């Protein structure tokens, strides 16, 4: 049974049992700052489990794309070296949100693996938490699994928690016995003992015997499904309280299931990977041998090609921080392994079409993005291949500073890995060629420190206010569970509404208020939040007025709330309480400026795709009243001509005064009508589609837009730049902000004209003339300075008069300072005597006379007398000091 059929059977099975089949969410978690990547099927349902979001179903199933690059079972360096470690993988899961619980979850799981997948029941084992007598009894009564294949395990293996506090519960795992020929029994933590997180031990009832079990032989027994029973709420003091609506979260790795059903010993031998390995073998020109180091490299490349393809497809781009840094590390590890296979040209990019072809049925969005993915991946490969030489230089410098055969320090190994992307195995190969070894212990210690830092940034925790309980302090969730509704689209209720305060809570010097109906847009989708004011309605006493400084959203779906952070402008804080009627008013001009910029992001997206190609996809944006920035995928600068053409196209669409329509419709219908969904965005079953004109642009968007393009006014692209590998950014202003930009530039031009003493229209010509004059001056200056370069040139016109040396010299000086510098050089080289230097400065004669100190001290001659005599010849006069004087004529 191939992987595609397993996936289809899973979803069809749970659809028949009343589950809503939900599409995979993005690898970038929507509205969840606590998690770098989606790493489990339950991530997109996190707010549903915690009660922050309500959906129209209580049971669901999905095939979720996931990414894991760190943690207990996902050390990146293990990928390619073990049969089952992966970065990217698919998680099949079924979920109950307060609907069914342990009995039905166990029955459905058993029925699927034995009947749908056809796995022999006698080769299946199950585990339960050591204190979960209920699950133990259900496995015996509902399924009939024999006692000898049902194990009790401790907290470490069979208890799951969403965070240090919050929902948690025991697990049940299903294991498949691969048979006696797969590995030897091993007990890494000692027979019969598995430490809990607190350090205590929990003895399993099946470990006392020597027989192999899932507790002591993870080579023979493969976990294929984990059933999590969320039945408790853990408090800060560690106590567990029963949840009123227990839920179920399950996960089955598709790659593992495929390996089991296809009877192969490694996930890489199953159909999700084997064709990719064959393609890699073809490209590198050597056969795939799983037992060799080249086989490891090919497995790394195969795994990472999948991860990179899906990450870029979901809007993650190579960068030096955050998600982009993780992508860069994965891509560069693959490139390094390609280097070990003697590949010096981009390889990963050539695998993208193979990944897309293999996954297109389950993830059809990949097909439309394949060109963009290839461009970005190739740009990253080319960039890294250039830095490989730099890394080799760092290594060579480090080796040169070490005695022959000395150990390569751990900090050098780590720096090569962390800064230049060299894995230890590549460094080890280079060191071995010089008879040296690596300080592995030092490197490992630095890596552990880095992993600890990474875990602190990516831990999966419950956000503040997730429980919906009232609170205080700086928690924006302190507004309680009061519902609110956004009504601030201009085409709907408008920018001013009468409503009531639904909830009020302190937040430092501000308040956080929830309005029953809010006209204030909360920051999201790149658009900044509205500002404005809230004042008590007519007749309310005591009266008050509040300034809205920020608006945030909390929760999702039907349970979403819009929280306004406000300052008290007039009135007393104690007058601001729930139930009070108010008038909420959006700052109109600020909103209109923001709408103009937001609609232009849609226009530019469409125009850039039209001009540059279908590979262009939005990669981010900032929409504010002052300006907008638009990030998009493209491998090279646009060039001034392309920028101007796109700008002209945008202004033509503005002049056309096209209608901007908004519709709320099912996601599937919007997609069928050609609406563009943005990378990394989280969409519900019902979406809002914004259409400009007759299909000029059609995007899914919840932001605020103009009613017609004519409202936008002038569009000006200020500049274009690179922000990441394969990602460009344009800065744009529109409407009043464009007018301000034009006036600022006009003012700068007028100031330049005044400084140049010319008209504004003559500034370019005047600047060119000044540049030419400057070049001529610099040429003359270079010639003058060259004249000082040798004693022979300066002293060649030397004569003796009454025993005194007299030197004359004509210089190519460009100003008086140069003339004096030449005179100083002549006097220092003359030794004893008199010098006269002449030059033409600004069309007039310039004379410099100098006398050496010995003659001045003897009173024989003065430079002043000399310059007066010579100056008289050219019709000028001058003066100075006895040793140096100057005249002009």
C-alpha cells in the first residue's frame, strides 16, 4: 500500500465516522508566537482545545505537514543516519473536542490499523500510562488485546502536556512488532526503569522479564500511533483538575506507516523517499548504497529537499534569524552533503520538481509555486557555495596556528558550523587529511548551549489568557470572555458606531476595553491597527473620553475578541465599566491612508506577477498610514526601467477608478474562482475575498481597502532593495503621503538650485559641469603633486649667482595651497639658496619666493625683496616673511 493510499484511507475512514476532514495548515503556525513551526497535527486546533476558538464541528481529522529540527527525537544531525529521523513529515491525526473520549478513540484506532490497513492484530502492542486504569481496561474489553502485549509506562513516555500549565493527560501508544530479525533488545536506561521528568522511576509491569518488549527494544518495536487523552488542567503548583470537556488528540506518522505496510526496514526505503533517492543517484552519478557514507548524504539531501520545498512554499525564506535561519541551516546542510558527493553546482534546486511531483495530489498548491521555490532555493545554494571557500579559509587559518597533528579546538569546529555552515563531519574530513582530530567534547558542549537557547525560543506554551479567565497586569487577555465583533469596514457599519463596553481591565497606565461591536481594526495581515477615540454616549454620567492607542485580537473564529488599549483623556477611570453605552470613532484620515496603501499591495502583487512572471509571490508586507512595504519572491533587482513601468501601470489602474469589491464566501469556492491565498496565512472555512476590477486582482484578505481605486491617488515607488535570498522589497507611498514625498523632493531640488545659483531645471546641467570642473582640478592637482616627486625636476633650473644657488620652477598648481606645498618641497631640497616658483592660478600669475634659513640668518637676502622684484615684472605686488613671500599679477 503506497503512502498516498494510506493518507486517503485514513481521511476517508474518519470522514465516514463523522469527522470533518480539515486541510493541513501552514508550516508557519497562524497567530501563535510560541512556536516556530507546526510540529504536530494538533497545532492548528490548539485554540479549539483551550476554548479560545469555536468551530462548527466537534470531531476532525487531518493529514498535517510538520517540521521538527530539534528536541528529544529530532536532532538535526541524526537525520539521514537513522531509519526514521526526518525534518519534514506528515502527521495523520483524528481529534475530538469534547465529543468522544477514550473508548471510541481506542476502538477507531484499532479498527483502522487492523481492518483498513490490514495489520495483523497479533503483531500489535499497546501501552498506557501507569495510572490510567480506565484505558488499560478499555484495551482489554473493547479491543481484546492480550495482557502480555499491554504495557504500563511512566510519565516520560505516556503523559503529554501542552505546557508547564494547562491541558494535559495520559497517552496510549500502538506499537508494531517488526519481528525477531530487527535489531537486538536494548535497555538504554537500565532494565525495567524509565526516569520521569522529576527524576523518579516508574517500573513497568512488562520489563521484569528478559523478553523483548516496546519498553526495551525500540529497534524491533515501532511506535505507529499515539493517542493523547486530554483530561486534566495542570495548575502552577502541579495539581491536576479534571477538565469539564475531555478531548482526544492522536498522531500517526505517515512515513512510518508506509514503511511498515511496505515491509521495508527504513522510512527511506518506502515510496515517499525511494524515487527521490534514485533521482539523486542519477544526478550525482553514483549508485545509492544505504550502508555507506554516500548513502547517508543522499538520505540527508532527500529529506532536506522535502523540507526546503515545503518551507519555501509556505512563505519561509532564507535569513539570519527566526524561521528563515532554520530554513537556511537545513538547506546548507543538504548543500554540504552534496559537496561531499563532489557536487560543486546547485543540486537541491533540481530536486524541487521531483518533490512537487510526488506530493502534488495531496498538496496541489505546490504546483503553482514550483518556479518560485526553485528560484529561491537556487539563489541560496549559489550564495552558500560561494561561502564554502571562505569557510575553508577559516579552517586553513586555524590549522596553520596549530602544531602538526594537534586537535582542532571545539570552538573552531563550532564556529565553522554555526557561522559558515560546515558540519563536523566535513570539518573532520578536512582535518583527517592533515592528520588531525576534532575536539568533539568542546564542540558538543557548545552545541548543547545552542540547543538550549533554541528550545527557549521555540517551546510550545499556552499564551496568556488562553484559559479565558479574568486577570490583571499586562495581560491583554484580562478582558475576560466578553465577546466582540469587528464592524469597521467602511462598506459595512463605517468608522463610527454606537456600542457598549463589554469588558474593562487595567493594563499599567492604560486600560484594555472590549467593545461589543468594534470599528477598530486590530493589527494583522501586515496592516497596523487603527487608532481613534471612545467617548461616553450622550446622557451618560459621569462622562469620559478615551484615546485608542492600539488594538489587538485574541482568539479566533467565533470566539475572537478585539481588545482596544486606551488612555483616559477626560473623566475618571472608575466611570469606565462594562455595560456603559459609548461612541467609538476611528481616526478617519489615518484609516483612509492605510486603506490606500493596503489596496496598492494587491495591485502591485498582480502587476509584478504580470511583469516578472508567475514565480512572484507575496512574502510579507507592512501596511501603515505613512507608507507600505511589499516583499515578494524574485531572484534579482528589478532595475529602474521595470520599477517605473510597474509604477506607471499602478497609476493607470488608479486613474481607471476600478471598483474594489469584497465578498464573504466558502474557502473552497474562493479558491475555485482563482483567489490567491498568501504564504503562511491561516484561513478558516469561510473567507473574505477582495476583487479589484474585472479580475485585475483577486486575493483572500481580511484587511481594510478603498471602495474604488480612484480613492488611492498617486502611487510612488520610493525604492527597491533585497531583504533575503530570493526576496525583494519595494517601498511605496500613495495619496497624501505621495504628495508629501513629491513636495519634499521638490524642496530639496529648490535648495540645490539656490546653492548652485541656478534654476531648478538647470540643476542637472550645473551639477554635470561642476563634476567636470572637479575632475579637471583633480587632474591638475595630480600633475602638480607629481611635479614634487623628484629632486631632479624641482632643481633642474639651478644657477649660481655670486656664490648663491638660485632655482626657478614653473608649477602646475591648482590653488595657493598647492603652490606653497611645492615651495616648501623646493626649500627643503635646496639646502642653501633662493627659489622662485611661478604658476597660473585662475588666469593670473602667482609668484612664490623662498630663501633658506642660513641666508636669512646671515642677512644677505630676503624673500620679500625677491618677490617684489619678480612681482613687478608681471605687474603685481606682494609680501610675506623673509624666508617665504608671495605675489600675484
